[in-house]
RNA sequence: GCGGAAGUGGUGGAAUGGCAGACACGCUAGGUUGAGGGCCUAGUGGUAGCAAUACCUUGGGGGUUCAAAUCCCCCCUUCCGCACCA
C-alpha cells in the first residue's frame, strides 16, 4: 500500500465526524493536560516556519493523549492589531474583513495538517464576545489602581502614529516598522506592572521547566539593582538632591553631580545663575537631540555647569552640579553622583571638562602614584583608599559599612531599583479594544460599569494614522452620558495594546462561550496552569511577562488560585531558508499547501520534526523532504511484506535475528519514550524509528516469524503516530487493530529485552588488561590499587556484580561500571 | 561593554567521559525501466595502499584521564538578548 492524499482526507473526516478531540472541562476522569501553542496573529497564510510551532504542539498533544491524559489543545486568533489596519489602508478593505478572511484561510490550512484541536473552543480577540472581557480586565485593574493615566515621556512612532510600550521598542526603533522612536510627553494609560517587579523576578525561580535563556532575558529586563539613595545638600539653597548609586563604596570619589535636564531641581538651581541663558540654550539643544531613544556609538557626552555646588556628605567637600545629556530621566532619580575614577562614563565626561578625578579604590593592576595619567576608569572591586575611616576595606565590605553609616547618620537610605517600567497600554489606532473610560466635565475620569460592557468598536472607514485615534472622529461614539452624574460626557477614544488581549486568552479557552463571566474560576483552577506552552522565543519578554503579571494580579484578587500561568515552556527555533528568516518580502517562504498537495501532510509533519533539534534554528532544504516521504512509503510497504511470512509459534523463536529484532523493538520504545519525555527530541526519536524500520527489513532476508515481524511493524506505527497521525491510523487499521490508534496506549518497553548480553564479554578479554591501568569510578577499591586485572578476576567481578556496562576497546577491558 | 548559546563530513545533524560521524539529504557504481522518475543493492570524513591495514580527524593552543567532541585553562569565530540603568 502507498501513502496518498486520500488517506489524509479520510482520517481528517473521521476525526471531525467523531469529534475526536473535543474536551469537556467538567469531565476529569483522567488526569488533565493543557497543551497550548501561542495563538497566531492572522496576518496572512501560514508558511512552514509557522508550521513548526503547531506541529510540535500537536505531536505533544497526541503523545500525551496516548499516555492516558485528557488533553486540551485549543486554537484561537490574536486578531486585533496594526497589520490589519495597514492592510485596510493599503487595499481599501475593512480590517475586520481582512482579518476574518485570513482566519478562514489559516483554519483550513491547520485542518489540512491534521491538527487535533478542539475547534469548539476557538476564540477571536476582535469579537465583542471576547474583547468585552478584555475591557472587564481593564476595569479590574482600574479598580485596584493598577490602570492609571499620567503624562510622561513615552515612545512615539512617527510612522505608526501611535505610542509604544518599552517592550515594543527594539534598539531604539519601532518593532513593527523599524522607524526611529521619539520620546514625547503625552498623557497615556499605563498598567502598573512595576508593583509586581519583585514577584515577577522571584517567581522566575519557580519556573524550573522554562528555558534558562528566557528566564535570564526576563531577569535582565526587570533589572533589579541594590544600592543606596544618597542625599546631597545644595550649597546655599534649602534643597537636597537624591542620587541612587549601586557603588556607595566609591562615595569618597564623587567629585561632581550630574542631572538630567528634566530633573525638578534644575530650574531652582539655575534661577540666579549668571549663566542662566547659556544653560537654557544648552537644555534646548539637548531637548532637540533627546527624542531619539537610541544612542549610537558616536553619541557625545556633553554638559554645562550650573554654577551651583552640592556637598559630598561624606567628605564635606563642595562639588559642582552639572546638567548632562547622558543622564537618563526615567531611571533612579534622574540625578547621579559621579565618580570619574571608577565609572567609565563619568570618566569620559570629567576628562572632557577637566573635572577632578579622585581614585578611592585600589586598582591591583595599576602602579601607585600614577593617578593623574589614568587612561581609563577602574570599575572593578578592590581595597578602599582615600576614604577616611573606611580605608583598607574591601569594596564589598565597604558597601555594607558605608550604607550602615549613611543610614544611621540620615545621609542615605538603602534602596532597590528596577529597570522595568510600567506597561503603556493605550494606542491611538482603530483596530483594538476600546478603553472603557468616560471623561465627565464634573466627575472627571469615570470607569464604566461592568454591565455596560462591551464598549463596541464603532464602524469606521478611515484608518489613516493621524496621531489620534480614529474613534475620536466618530461623533456617535464619543458622546455618552456620565455614568455617575448623567451629564454629557466623552468617551476615551484610544484603544488597547493587543498585548492586553493576549495576556489572558489562555483562561478564556476554558469557557469560551460563557457570557456571564470572563472565565469560570472553578474550571480554570482545575485546568491551569497550562502544562505545556509552546511558542517562539520572540515573546520572551513581551507576551510572557505580561501574562505572568496578569495572572499574578488575578491571583491577588482571588479570582484564580495559581499565580504562574505556564508550568512548562518550550521555545522552538526558527526555520530559515537561503540564510534568512522566511518572509514574503524576501521571497523565501515555503508554502505548506504545496507540500501537502504533493507529498501529503504527514511527510511535511515528519520532515519538520526531523529537520533538527526543535529548540534550535533549522535550515530548510526542499530536497530533504524526499527522505521523509521515502521513509513513510518504505514503512507502509512492510505491511505488504507481512503476508509473505511464515506463521510460527512464539516458543521456537531461536534465531538470533529474531532475538535481535525483539531487542530492537523494545530498545526503540525505550529510547523514543525517553526522547519525548525529555526535551522533545523529535529528531532523534524519529531517527530511532527509522533504525527499527531498517532492521525489520534486514531481518526478512535472514528469516523471521510473522509474529515478531508484526510486532515490529505495529510498534513502528504506534511510535510514529504523534508525528504522522494519518499514516499511522491507516496502518493501524490495515494491521487489523479495531481501536483507533489514539485510543491505544503508548507501548512500554519490557526490561527483559533491554538487557545487554553480558555473557560473552569475558571471552573477548585476551588475558590481561593494559599494564598501567587505573580503573575509574565504580570498580571495587582494592582492584584499583592492584592496578591490573587478570581474566579470572574480571570474570569474578562480572559474575558477582552483574555490571551495567563493561567497556572494552580493541579486545581489552578498560572499565567495568557496576 | 554585560549576559547567554553555539562551532563535528559536501549538507541537516548523532554521540555529554568509553571504538566520532547514528539517522537522513546529496553523491558514486550496479540492478530494474522504452525513457524519466521511482524503487532495490553496495559504497561514501581525509591521506597512503590492489588489499588487509596504518596514520590523521570534532574552530585553534595547552591540560586532566587508561580513555576527551564531551571535563578544566587560554585564544579565535558566529549567532542571540540587553545596553550611557549609575
């Protein structure tokens, strides 16, 4: 028999008609398993690069089903967002229409790949039935003060004409369109994710089954640093400037202060300065440059002296206060104490403007007395010098001592700072969930009642980005009576970032049709956390951080009783072709539809899983597909061969080919299971099944019983079934099995077949071992001391200990592992 | 600059201390075929040799070990994340 397209269609129909993958959340007779792939943004057809994600997910879901789990594997659409709008502008089509058209296309693609989704749970974030609850989520956050509006310098994309979250700015450029991002002072909506900084960081420790890489990326993004906030009095003014530093040990070397131009103290400090005009000019100049968020390599530090001095609280010395362009406004207090001897940035600045450089940490590599000729700052640890009572201390110890001292004297206070900023969620664009807030001339900012949801996204026909939301032009939408006082009021016209939609969707799958609540808490508590989440690493700090935050928030509200959404995370690598990520613009996309048409869905599935370790990037090679096709055909041909074999009872299986094949069957089961239970090593699992097929072929020529041969063939398709469901189902029924292959349980290796054949090994030893041998590890100690083993001794050790492993190289035993 | 991952045949990759190159692609030869494709058989890291075989070989250099792709030290290269975060 051969693999044809008809096999795909036949089994897809049977699965659909029998509702094979439907899950009833209340039914928990078997242990649950929630297998989730990151839902797609329906921007165009899927290519094989996208396919890897879903194929891995489906292999996991199908494998777990066979292991006896009740597996939930849902699919939905992250359907709001900019690309839909951009297409709308370009092709004069409504974003909804464009999105739904893509959804339809992708749905049919996924079905043709044989995915085992419960399609009754499909969710679409741009439908009011869904975004109503996104708005509900916003209101919950608002009620707790975690959704708030403030004016702040925010990231602004000129081309998309909207604000962006920090996470959406990549190397100073818009993640979407690569336009350089500007800083603009705007009043915007934020979620207070920073309230959760510490917990988001701490709980990374719980995520043992997340890739190390993702945890590190989140850790860096949250960016916790411990230090001291130090008060510097301004000479001649009743004013203090707080500076955060992680190096209190270098305080004696602080020779000047530098402020960002936005620092609140600046205007007072320069008020009576003779240089006031020049300083204001400088600030104007910096302001003009500041908007560009990215600092390129040739960014030049510059600053201007304010004319005022601060007092170093430890030395009592007066140190000049500068305004400088290299001080970040958003981090710490926007003012820093500068220690040019031990900070390369301060060093550059001090050199340029001739400011004092005063070393206070001994550089072990620097000769004494050459401070004046310093060519760079020493940023390492070391012994303190020129630091009064603290001289001689090591910097780590000094940090503690100096911090203690400052706290008792009231000079400074220990502080923890995070790099993480609040999540900017408002967008000045059309295709998103409206923010459920009203502005009343009397009551101010008023939240809508939950009962008034959803705030429907009004129809529109113009989407051109103008810098303000297109909703603002819709008179019918804007006008509303204030929910509090009934007076005429106006709606908020910004929409929400699409990452809000996707920050909670995994909860909605549990009760997708519920119109009373966002999700049923009881059911959600039973089914979550997600057992296995699968997706691309590009979401390591966007979606995955936001989802963790929202989950923690909901847990705090006692709406759910778990505080991490994803138990295990798997990040698959990209598939590249011609040295680049697949993309339409590069013209290197491989269309799966064509492959399925030519070779069948299982050939594609098998090849994508076989292409390489799934967490690593893989290179697509069209020619190599042929190998997967060949293998499937070769495997199916085994079924035809069965007929020609002789019947034989199990008792007289004596041939060594027979024994070897039995051993291979069980070894393969053992190894494939290990590969799947570990880190989804599909590539090696498949190669092992290929070995089994090869050996089964070979054993025919030697002579083999029908029973054993049948076992081998049956095992091949059973082990293959998570990868090649259609072919396996077909083979299963051809082999006369009544049950569907997915109702059969995963095979178990019988240990008696796995044992290595130990008996002959002693014979292979030709009398003596290498003269100078030291036996490592597990050999009995006294034998090691004797330094050599004779044949009888080896035989004794082997017979007494039945070793796991006897290693012999070229006829000599070199180690015995017991 | 900081943090991380990786470097193995013509190619994708196996092997996490035990005979490197499993499995697959490609290639070569032979068979089958009207031809092409498909399929079957054999071969396929390098050098020398008719051959058995010998020597060399996991980015480079050193070390530990009876034994290193694997562990340790130094260096080189590539990719990824963060980046004037004080």
